[in-house]
């Protein structure tokens, strides 16, 4: 191999490696790229938010929701999630049991209704 070709290959390879690193830094930093773990966290938060909204809606659609709202206001904030679990409002349509965290986020949503 000629020395000038070896130099071109060497500098070309280093340029390729450095260009890939710069592209990844720009892509992950400012381009909006994300890893599978980050995407899963975002998805889990979105699902939890939608399920807690459904939980609050199920709580409010019951016929005696004003009485239950007064009852839950009397319960301590630490026990509200248990109150919601006992009422079954955290169970989504088509599910047999509630997902983790739905009752707690639902109690946070109902707390906003209590303050009104």
C-alpha cells in the first residue's frame, strides 16, 4: 500500500468515527432522540395520567358522588388511596385489578375537586 493511501484511510476512518460521535451528541442532545428506557418512562407517565383521569371520572359519575366527596375529604391524605381502592374506582374498564399507582394519582385528582 502506498503511504499516501494509508494516510487517507487513517484520516478517513478517524473522520468517520468523530463524525458519528458528533452526530450522536447532537441527536441525543438537541435532535430529540431518546433511548428505549426514556421512551418507556414517558409512555408510563402518560398511561398513568389517562388512567387517573378515568378514575376521577368514574368517581364523579356515581349517583352519590357528593356524599363520597365529603367522605373522602374527612379521610387523611395517606388513606385516600385505600379509600379509592375499596371503592373500586381505580379499576379500569376491562381490567380485573388496578395498575400500580392509579389510586394514588386518582386521589391527587380528587383532592383538587375537594378544594373547589
